[in-house]
C-alpha cells in the first residue's frame, strides 16, 4: 500500500508528523506531551492523570463550559491517555474542522486556565479512578505487574497512588505543567484528510514562538522484586506475569512479535488451547508484547479459581518455556496472518494511524511504513523465530497476583 509520510520540525524542537489517507473524509490528530507517569516528581504519582483532565477545564478566553461547548460544536471524538512517558491528547473529526480544533488545542496546551476550583474535581476523578481498580482486578493486576517489572520510575502506575493524589496541590501541578508542556519534547501527529503545509503554518504560528529546552535525563533505579501478592476476598485469583524481551529497536523485534503471536495470537494459539480448552483452568488467558523506549517485556494475564491458580500459573510458564523447543510452519503462518490483519485494520483508522506514527517516532526516531512492517513480518521464518527464542529465552518471570490465594513462583 502506497504511503506518503509528512514530516517537519519547528526550530524549537517540536516535531510534526502526518500521513495522508486518500480514502477518508475525516482526520485525526494528537499531541504527545512529555508529561507521563515516570517523569512526575517524587510524591506526585497520578499527577499526569489530573493534568490530562484539568487542562480541559477552561483555556484561553473560554471557561470550562465554553471550552466544552466549543469542542463539542466541532463534533470531536476526543481521546486522552497517560503512559509512562507521555500524556497524549487528541481527537478525530470531520476534516473541514481541523484548523479550528488545532486552535482550541493550542489554547489547552499553552493557555489553560488552571483554576483552583476546577482542580478539585479533576483530582477527585483521578482518586476515584484508582479506587475503581478494586472493582476491576484484572486491570489492576496488570498495572501492578508493570510497576513490579520495570525499574523505578519506569513502572510507576499511570493511574496513580491515592496518598500522592490526596496531597497533590494546584500549585505543584501548575509547576509541573509549566515545566513539562514544552515544545522541545512535543510530537504532533495527523492522519487522514489534511493539507500538511497549512497544518505546519498553523502549528508554527501557535507554538513556534515558545522556546524549547532540553529535559534532564532521569536516573533509572531498581525493579521491585520478583513476586507480589495483593490479598483480595474475591472469587478469583488474578495472575499477571512478565518476562524481559528485546526492545522495539532491536533487530529481533519482529521475531519476538511473531513468537508472542504463536503463544497468544488467537483461539488456536497455545495459551488459549492449553490453559483454557484442554484443561479448563480459566475463562480468559492472553499474552502481549509490551514496550517502553528503555525496556520491554512480554506480559500475560489470566483469572482463575483459587484451587486452579497454581496449575494455571505452572501451565502458562511451561508454555512460555516450550516455545523454544519448536514451532510449526502452520503456527508461524497463523501468527503472521494475525499480525498483518491487525496492521490492515490499523491502516483503515485515522485515529489509530495518528497515534501509531507519533508512537513510532517517539520509540524509534522514525515512522515505519506499512510496507516496511509487512515485509519485516514476512521475512520471519521458523528458523529465525526459534533462533531468537533460543538466544532470548523467556525466563526470570516477575509475577503479581490479586485474590484470596498466593501461587508458588519457582
């Protein structure tokens, strides 16, 4: 599939990326802001979530209600998210409204009102989000797993910690925003129907006068340990386990992705077949590749009854270990087909593409084309995947469990 990737860098360091999609009348855009969970000051875990809400509660000449009305009036399908490194905010909309939407987001990023009375509900929503994790132990166990697996501060919870959130003040949060909402670390991405020259002129006008600055690199500490159990009186034991693997920049990245797809790429993949279908140990089980710029791992989740928890854990680890013993050509082709199918679906969504080109640039310093990714997947073979697995064995698991019973980690 033919792709045209647009790229422009402002003098202050802000990066603009775009991909034209001729078959659509919509457009999606996003701002990736260097204000994720790992770069928050000590004692401010969760501040990024508060910021992602607070900046939308009035900006420029508009108060909270006026800004909301203006955004809704453009028919935006808004998106926002916080990960370890970044806050991402953006929207999908009808293409003719793109310029007006960028103007509004310029105010949100550069001129948020940040009023004390609007800080309180923004903080409370973040606190309620953390409390709500108790009702979603499957989500909670994966957050705690990343916290346990990655070294400090990379693994900090993107949801936050209640004690830190309760002590967070408007003054401290304003200081964080002033420090981190800096063009030198921002990535703007757009996909769909747009005029890139016009977008560049507009973004330059809004952001070009703001000076950029380099951020100090933060010190990466130690991981928190191999096993953590969180007691819970629920009916199930929720198990998360994670093992180190190659980063996204590594030459074996696609071999790793194919290996994970063999393990957990659908209903015929090994984990689903061995853990659920053959033994009936759980209802849901799955593994996925997970990466940050600095480190990567393969993480797996299952939820099961307490009396089956140990066996479920043991079978999952055995399946990870068994991968290096051999995979069939049929398994390989199914894994490739699944990965390429996901790629095709991504290519049809402007929102998905806007997010992925920003993510690619942040992680890799470049944007991969679909043809490049497809070719790399096609170039994997049984031998290349097995060679990777034998040189990069899945072992040294970090494990987190939530429920009424612990598991023994060998």
